[in-house]
C-alpha cells in the first residue's frame, strides 16, 4: 500500500488571504485520507485566520525536526517559524510580511531537498512586500529556480480536465513568436513528459499546438513557422520514444485533450494556453512550476489585500492546488 505524500503548504504573505484560504481548505477532512498537509508559516497567523473563518480545528505547532506524518483531520499542523507580530495589519504591504513569505518558501525548499516533504503548495505572496523585505525576485517561480539551481523550467496550468504547458509566457505576441525555437519547444515537450511520468502516468500522450491557424495548413497560413520551429522538436522527441503529436490546430486540440485524447497540451504562447484553462473556471486553475527537482503547485490568484481578514475569500483554487500537489507528488 502506498504511503500518503507529505504536502508542505507555504503561507505566503500573511497580510493577505493566504492564512484564510489555507484554513478553509484544510477543513476538508477527506484531504487527510490522501495526504499529510503541513503548513510552513506562523501559527499565530493561522490561529487568527481560524477565528475569522469560525472553524473548530486546532492549530498544532511543530518544528522542522518533528515527525510530519503525525496529526489528524481535527487539527492543522504548522511548522512555526514565528516571524511575524500577532497584530500584523491585514491588507498592507510590509517588509516583515514580505521577508516572512520568502523564509517560508526557503524552509519548504530545504525540507523538500531533505525529503521531509514530497511537494510544495504555495499561497500567494506580494511582490512589492517581497522586495521591501530585501528579496528582489519577480515571484515564487524565480525563487524556486534559483534556490534549486534550476535553469530549464516552465509554467504548467492544470485543472481537473486539462493540463497545459507553455513554451513562452509573459511576452508580447511578436516577441513570443521570435522566442519559439526548436530547442525550446523540445525542452518543453521533455518537461511535460517527465513531469507526468513522475506523477505515475508511464507514457503520457502529448499534443503540441501550432502557431498559425490550422497549424499552418501545410504552408497556407504563416511563413513556415511550424516547419521551422515545431516539427524538428516533435521529430526529436519522437525519436526518443516520447508519445507526442503535432503541430496540431489549437482550436480542436484543447477539445480533444479535455475529452481524454491527450494528457497535456504544449501551448506556444500565453493566451493560447491560458484561455482554455480559464474558460473551464478560474477556481479550477492551478499554476505548477515544472522542471524543478521538486513538485510545486500554487493558487491562480494574488494576495487579495482588499478582502483579507474578512472571511470572504473563495478557497477553491487553493483546494485544487492541494489536490494537484497530491496527484503530482512522487509515488512512494
């Protein structure tokens, strides 16, 4: 019988909704049948959130050397770093909260490297607070990449019906097309294959989007981008035994993937991949950083300072991020 994975949940910026979505999600007692969730943060922030959302679950404080497999579905277990004041204001950018968010993530990475946890699930941080705290990173992804010495990584969006990995993300469409190179497309195909293989899908089926309408339709549309940028990458992956097909027309590929023809889609640019995921529901989308030596999932929203501390936040994205972390965690 497989052992349950241990999922490390980082609290993010405690002035935002992170503590609330964590507490709300961990009230789902069936999670404990599938995993051991461990929060890495400040226990006092969780206690405050528990009071706001009116749960009867208790907060159990542990340290990094504790047994992470202990605990039950009546308590939330927290590796308590004790970095923040009890009266930290909600909804305000602060260096204290930004630094704490960084330290939670750094600790989670250390625990993953020591095999104390099997995956990391992150609550949102605030980039301005992160910078004020002395950590000049664009966000979680870059911190994870640097602290794990990773140079080849990509963004994957995942929902219950569809998984999408991106060749390019936050650049304009003209720049995106220029950045699409055979080597990059091949690397993303390889990342998709290895990520799903590690999660237990022995031979994942990968569909690769074209760039132009109808994937160029044999040169009818575009200037041969599919032949120049995508086909060499697909050919190389096929030669290595990866089950991949493409370039395929994006307008039908996503439909085919969500009905089960493919396990994952390789999108060429941001909106090509993000749009189909978000049509399926914003609350279902999860951001996953692939290419890291550890599994990391995240909510697909920010710190929501405007509603922090009011008990109004919707926890479904965090709950789905936890479910995806459990699904992707290496089998034991």
